[in-house]
């Protein structure tokens, strides 16, 4: 671990000032400290924001949810409103990490979480994300768990968060506070595809602070849920996952929100699948036909070709679990 | 066993050290508070093979707290006396910081010693090493093989050629790492020319001998201490280079040095279960009687040492057949040297043989258990010796009954619950337990308590508890009044704590020592005019709860305390020993099991979930049933890992292990472990040990992976011949 300074701030003004001077925000620390131990992250100054008043979950006027950035994963997962309004969010959270980590990690930190690519985490390996221009060891290396969507020649690392897949599906907004005031960024624009700059992972300006994730209201009744496919049954990142929310009225799907995890360099929204569903009546054949569009544009690597098939099957399964039939 | 009443042996007792462990008071190697200890962190090679061309230690040495950076450029030459013991395999062992050569990715190239752990870690990250790298060879499939070790009986080629039913299958087994919870760690302290080491090891004697050899010290100048081991599974069976690094760093800095391997360093700083490519050709007659088998076994080893394990035994003696040929070739690669891991050799071979038996059963349309029964040998056909005990048939019968084997449909894919295909599988398991000469010492004090010592280890099976049970019964004392001590090279010498050898070997020595002490006391009593036992025949006296009395007349007797006090004896003492198995061998002595698995496989997503497991064990006498259950559960969990999850992945481009951490190297978590049940056949095996035991810790993992693989086949109709079995193989 490289030496660093540590400051605890008690209000957002103080935090922003420290952030502007180049300080790195830390809350639960479950990713950052881990990476600092591996010297992958070498921040000079840590700014502990865990004392800021960003720990509330509120229902917005129109029936959406605002989840404060400092709400822990376990708090969010257990929250009555999260569970009743958007089960997909609580399920994604509960299928993440371990109970110990969920008790420490925050929602803001969860969407800022860095990839599990093993080459990224090994400072002696080439990684454009860690060291721009050094190359991507994963592209032709051991890449069973890597991404098949949104990749570039510079980076094939997956985004590891499950909650972010649910947020992407639900078209959440990320609320940010910076020196110039507040702004709101759609989830789809917040996390960046690697392109030729995989070191840039979020659309954050220097010193900006995440204050909340806001899930917009959706017409009711809404059924939603999260499916995570992985080698072991707990405490592992997804090989594939699917977040699905469906609003069915009069036997017809009126709204569909679908995204996939474990397969993309960012949580992978599936608009083609959604379009295929809207206006149709739930059926097993519909699920299969819609899911067949899940892996459009996939660029599998040597060890992860199976993810194409697995992704389609994961999405089909979760459409059926949420939408019924069979 | 002795004529003594058995009160402790066979009782389902909790660990005697349980309280120490759960309250954090059990001291593990790195936890000893050695005055003035400083910290050492190893710098690992970041190439897979080549030479070091330069080391820049300036930035590291400039850090506050950093005392010294030691590397091949400034390290003293170490004697490295030859040592054929200490579990060193043939070859030329890694010699730390003795030259500029890099033999594998992760090899220690320098060590940073600092006053704090943080300074040492930071210093290590600042050491800049330049290399002249060459392409390493780490792929088992793409490297030259050593000359084979061979075995043959009959004419396997002809037997196979003439067999009406043939099978030719190749299985791939991934490299596995032990991943004990406690990392390997060493604290080294020099007092003049004397070296004391607190070291995580399964064999203080082996580590003692190796350190004496490396530094060319007389035996009495080295002491190795290790009372607790936080899991081993074999990783502690050798003295690894980091222990030498710690001792070297302590000598160079003239301070005690503590060195703890990081989780990552555990993947190349200690050994592993080697990967295998194993081709098996089987021939049988139309009824499934085996006629011939040809085994071609390739396994990885390092470029500098030839590691071998007992991978040939199972193919020679599990089933009856006239013709067998085996060729076992090690494949030297640019990797560090493997080491035994739970069920060594037999666990690997059993996956192949037991899967192939399942394939053959399916091909013939014979029940897998029935096929095995038809091939049950009457003697060990590799040695022509009779079995001491072999109750595999009984394991099948009990297992089939208790597991509900009759509910299994022979036709794959015939049972479905929603999205899940359900399958049942079984396998037989064999293990050849070790038996090594051992010594022990027992002392009965005037206060009626006893201390028993042996330089063995307790990596988790509960040596402390089971040896206390043996000692308590032999001495006629309660568990509470007996203290068993282990883990110090000053104690009476024993062999390594591995290979299921400890109960038979150390247990026999302990039993012997305690019997002698008891007999001394009885002799004292029956020859003492003041004793109520005066004149009684020694054989008619037993001891129970610290009181000697006539077997047939419990009222007539007295306590050890009274006896010793009256005779002015502060203590009675004796050394006991076990001299090893009968030589030449009179019997084939093996532990057996039948292991059963029920799995569910997601029909579309390919996920395998183990739902139930049962092991039925023919392991001789069970000394400590509660600890035995821990062993069985642990072995089965290990087998689930091998079957479905565990795989050390190497990037062959530069020899780097890419999943050297517990997030990416998957071991089973609680959610992966179902209902596990263990049954032990009653009985004992008296081939050369007084306790009647055969050893349990290894055999419990043998056959587990095959039982699961066979259940996967029964569920899906897919035969996966590569471990671990992952979703992509079943999509």
C-alpha cells in the first residue's frame, strides 16, 4: 500500500473542497482499500465521506425511489419500499458479494466499483485500464469471465456490479453534486464503455460527488426480478445475469425494462429485447424470441464463447420467471 | 487395544482445544509475540523464466522503517547441504537468492525487511527488478515428458485387443491449491548460532531437518515450534523457501523476523495438486468382468524437482483383472514444485477410474454397483497379498440402502423437477494410508495428571483430542486430567502429519508410552505391601478415573495419587514407540469408501448443484466419531470443490497464475454444500497397529469428484471428462 493522507469530512462543502484538491472519496472502502493493498489504486489523499447526510431512502412524488449514495447495500436490500416497489433492486443487491461486504459497501460505491479482471488487479500485468497504453493482457489471455459486449481492443473487462444492472434496466438517474452545483446523469451515460480510454470509467467531473441514485416511477402493476448465473451459489460475480421489469395490463406487456450483467463492459441495457416484448402477450415462445436478441453484437473471446448462449438463456429464463407461463 | 476400559476412545467428544480456538487463544505461527521482531515481505518474480539483470533497491531502502533489502546480489552463500529427507523430492531444490535465475513466475527474488509490516509491504512494491525473460513452458499438453515409471502384469495390449467391450477415454484434471485459511508464516530468531523458528508446518521435524541442512547447522542448534495449524491439506508437508528467507533475513538483520505469505503468494510459494492428463483404456467381457486396463498418466512437476505421488496404486488393486499396464510420466514445467493434497494420487486417479467404470456400466447396461461387485478382487493383485480388511462390498450395500440407490433410474435424463434434471451417482474410493515410525513420551505426575508429548501436528483432524482419548484410556485417566502436547521439534520424533498416518503411527506410540506408565504404576502397587492391591496379579488390575483396582473387584484399589505419594514418587515416565508397518508386508492395508451423490443440473443454464452426499467408510476403528464427521464433511466439501469449482488458471504466455486469490479461485461456500452424511463400518484392522485404525482423513476425499461427475451424467446424459465441471460443458 502506498502512503496516503486520510481526512474525514462532515459536510458536503468540505467534501467538495477536498475532492477538488484531488482527494479520493471513500465510504465503505470495500473496493478501494482492496485495490490499494494490491497497489492497483494509489491515491495520495482519501476523503472519508461516510459522515455525510446521504443515507436516506425516499419515495419520490411520482412513486420512484431515491436511494442516498451512502445507504449501505444491506440497508437498501432490506428496505420495505425497495422490496415492494422494485424487487429487482433488492434481489440484485442480495445476490452480490457477502453479507459482511454488503454491510459495509454503499450504493454510491457499488456503482463506482472497479472490474474484477484479474489482469487489472495484478500490477505486473499489462492493462490499459490501470496503465493506459500498456496493452490488454486479457484480450488474448485467460478470459472466461470477461465481457462479450461493449468491448474494444483496449479493454474487455466486465463491470462487476449487480445493482448497477438493475439500475440500468430501470433507467435510473445518478444525482451528482459538484462545485458548479447539482446535476443528473442518466445511468446509461454515467458508466462509460472503454473505447480507447478504458481508464475513464464514469462521466464524473473532478471532485464531483454522487449524492443519490434515483429510480424513476413505472406504471403499476410492475413485476420485477434479478437472476444471477454463477459457478458457485454465493459470493461470486456473475457469469451472466438479467434484470427484468414488466408492466402487464389486460394481458399485454405495456412496458419492459431489461438489462444484462456479467457480459458487458458496462451494465448492458437490452432495448431490442424490450422492443420485442412491448405490445405482446406473455408466452414461452415470446420469451425465447425476445431473448434471442440479447447477445446482438457480441464479440466473444477465446474462453467465453459460451456466454453468448448462456446470456440468451439467462434472459429467457428471467423473462419467464417475472412474466410467467410454463 | 489394551485390556483397559474404553471410556474416551470411541466417544463423540468435542475438541479439547475448541475453547482455545474459538476464543482466539490458540497461537498460530505468525501470532507468537517474539520480542523485537521485524517484518519481512518477499518480492516475487514477474516473469515466468529467465534471468535477473538488475535490481534497484534505492527507493525501497529510502523508505522510513526499511532495514534491508536482500537479494541474490548481496545475499550470503548458503550451504544447502543435501537433504533427502524432509519430503524433498529428487532434484535440486530452490535456493533462495543464490543466483540470478528465475525458474517460475512468482519465485522469490528479494526480501524487504522493515520495522513495520506496512513499511515492508510498501518497500517490496518499490523494488525494481529488471529481467531478461524467455518464454516459459507451463502447458502440460505442450511439453516434453520425463521417462515413465512403469507397472505391468499380464499382457494388457493383448487383453485389450481381445476384449469384447472396450473403452478409451482421456480425462483432464485441473491443478488445485490447498488454500488453508491460515497463510503460511514463519518467525525466525537467532540466539548466537542457534535458530528458533515458529513456522506453519505439518511436520516440525521435517522443517527442522531442512533448516539444519540449508544453514549447515547441527541438529541441536535448530528448534521448530508450531502448536496450531489453521488448515493444511498437505500444503505444510515441506519446508518452503519462505521459511529459509525468514531465517536468512533474521541472520542478516540480527533481529527476529516475521514473514507471512500473502494469499497470492500462497499460490506459488507453496505447492499444489498437479494437473493431470490421464488416458485410460479398459477392456471387459460381455458381463463386465474387466480383462485389461492401460493407464497413460501425465502430470506436471517443476523443472528443478521431480514430484510424484501415489497415482498408480488405485489402478493396480481396486478391481480384479489379469492384465494391467501403466506409464506415469512427469512433465517438467516452469512452475514451482507440486505437493501432496488431500487424498493425494488416489483422489486424482479415482476420478478417472471411477468415471470410466460408470461409463462401462452404462455401456453394458449393468448397474454401477453391480459392475464393481463383479470385479471385486479376492486378494491385492498388485502384491498378491491378502487384504488385512477390505469391506468395500459392505460399503456398497450400506450406502445403496441408506442413500436410496434403488430409486435411481439407469436411463439418464429420466428425472426432472422444474428446470432441474436430477441424477444419482456413486464411486468407490481407496487410499493407501501411511504408517511411519514414531516416538512419544508420557509422564504421570503425583497429582494424578498426565502429560503426553510427540512432535506431531494438528492441521485440523483433531490430533490433540484423539491422542488425548488414546492416552486417557491407556492411563485410566479422564480426558480432563491428560494434556497432549505436539508441534515442537524437541518432543519425541514422528513422521509427517499427513497420508492418514497419524492415528496409526503416533497413536500407537502414545498408546505404548501410556501403557508402560500404567504398568509401572500397577507394578508399584502390586509389589507394595501398603497397597490394597498388594499381591494381586498385575494383569488383573485396571485403572479407571485415576484409580487402580481389581478388574473383578472394583472396591479393592487405590488412586495414582495415593500410590505415588506413599512411594515418594514425583512422577512415573515412559517413552513409547511405533516402529512402522510389518516388514515384509503381510497384508495389503488400505482404507475404502463408497461415496454417493445426488445432483441437480439446470437443464438450460448448465449449473450443477449438489443436493445430497453420503460416504460409507471402511477405515478401521474410529477413535473420535465427532472429529471423524468433521473429516468426512471436510473431505466431501474438498471433493465438491475439485469436481465443480477449483481450478488454478495459468496464463501460458508468461506463466502467471491469473486467479491467485480467493475471489477468483473458487472453493465451495456454505450454499454449495448440501446435506452430507458419513457412516463408518464398525470394526478394526489390526495389521501392525495396536489401535486397529486405518486412517480416515485422506480416503474421505477419494471418489467424491467421480460420484458427482457420475451423478451429472445420470442427470443429463453428458459425460464431462474435464475437471472442474462448469456450466459451459453442460449448455
